[in-house]
C-alpha cells in the first residue's frame, strides 16, 4: 500500500523542482515505468508540455541494419557505442534477403522526423513511433519508377507529409511527377512544379535520389538535398510552405566530381556539407555561415588514419556517414569494424558489430512519447497488428493508452 508521502509525490528528500529535470532526461521506457511511482509523477509524465520537453533531451541515435535472423533495425548510442533493437522482421513471408539492394523485399528506412520513422517492407510503406508502439500503413506501394524523396512535418498545419515522385516513360525519356501524401490521408495529391528557373524544372524531370540513401535536411522551413547529378551538381531546395523548388550552389572551393561522396547535414544549427573524394583520407566539412546570403565557409578537415571499406556496387551507401554535431560511423576495411569517430576523424571506439554484417544508414532516431491520432495503438507485447511482418523490439513495458497523452 502506498504511504501518505508517496501519495503526496515525495521524492526521498530531493527538491521538488529537481524531479522534472531528472525525469525529462530519462530514456522513454524508463520514464513510462516511473509513472507507477506516484500520482504526481504520472501526471507529470503524461503532460503534453513535459513530453515535448522530454523529447528535446533525447539523444539522436544513428540507425543501422544488422543481418540477424530475419533482419533487425537498431539504434546506436553514441555515448556507449552500444546497439539496441528497434524493429525486427518476422518471417511470416519468404524473405531470402531482408535488406535487398533495390529496396524491394527488404526493410528500408526512408525518413525520420520527431520520433516517427517512415519505412517500407515488401513494397508496402508504414509510419511508426517505436517509443509509443504506434503505427499505420500508408496507401503507397514501393514500385519501379516511384521514389520517396522526403519525410517532414509541415510547419503551418503540423501534418506529417511524404514527398515522392513517379516516373512516366515517354519513348526513351522519363518524365517525373511529384506528389505529397499526408500521413492519415487516404490518397496523395499531385503538386505543381513551381520552380525558380527552367533549369530547376528540367532537373526535377530527371528525378531525385531516394531519401533512403540521400535524405534531405530540414532547415529554415525548407528541405535541402545533397548535390546530385540530375541537378547539375547543385543543392535542390524545397520550400515546404510554398511547395516550390529552387537551387543553391555548393561551396565554390569544394571542387566536386561525380565520384565524390557528398552529404548535407545540420550542425550547430547551420547547414553543413561533407565532401569525401573516393578512397581519400582527408575530407572537408563546409558550413553555410550566412543562409540569407548563401555564403559557405570551410570549417575543418576530417583526417582518417585508416582505410575505408568501400562496398561494391550496387550497395548505395558510402562507408562513412556524418550525423549532427559531426559524429560519424565509419566502416574500416582492415578490421571489418564499424567505428565511431568524432568530427576530426579520431576514433571513439568500435560499435559492437561487424562491418560485414551491418548496413549503416544516414538516418537518426530521436525518440518521442507524443501520441498521434493518425496512428494506431498497438498491444504491449510488441506485435504490429497493422503491419504483421514486423514487430517492435524495444519500447515500454507499460502500455500507453490514448487518454493519457494528448497529441500536439
């Protein structure tokens, strides 16, 4: 039986104003368990404002695939270099290659936004929140000529949207049409290609790389894609409010070639670009110092003391991926290890997996306990009734009911 002090929310002598600070920094599953301590903690842990603050303290964790039985999507804790399972494939359908290179018959991450993941498996798309075990199928199929190129939250409406294009064959040429699907809507809508120039429109007709290998960076209300050949080596920008496209130039001193690996990411609240010439050990990081004036400045060199394990075609991902604040995961050729390096290239130790059995993705998961009305609640055993081919491999041991937390 609870004591009178527990009912009042007493915390063993801790100052009351410290409790929210401590709880806000707990991992989601530990925060959910803390609700059983007392009514005061339960009220705090289910308050929408507190849940939003809790999300702000959660670390961004890189997502990797490992080739376990059936396959597993895992998150890497950069503080410890340890992995934890997020989703597992359930072998209810024949899957010979759970992470196939063409994206069909495979579990693939196409986007990550505010704790939500956009994934596909066996041509079907779904959105889920691993922390709350919510999710839903999307009225969208993975097929030839169709590529998801962005997953983002619309600032004005708060809606979560998927941007994709489809190719239509016109003789020997292809023409791409662009669509926006709002999560929770029954169908997508076509968008007009409002562009800043004819050259931008012509580049869009040639299509963009899939967001599973080249996710855009959402900054200043716009999506930014890494330089691509279809865009003449420029950075494509999509204003998500006006739904219009334009281009900006990459750093003039980057001297990009078609064999270079470039990646955009956010660092210190600014747009940053990483440029890695193939097989080179010295790689440059550039900052957009002034976004209004589109002024780039060279920031620093990444100097590696080991040889990268470049994977053969058709594997699409480079063996080095930078994340926010400059941390990176690197596949080393000699040791067959995935290394965690800091922004200068200095090793912070190996991740507890082999490079041969792991596919590093350019996506990160920043967990959130916000519940969404457009997603379905699942049983606490991890089973996904709305997508039976996968199961949640992590999350709370305590079920969350829809009346405990309001959506934002």
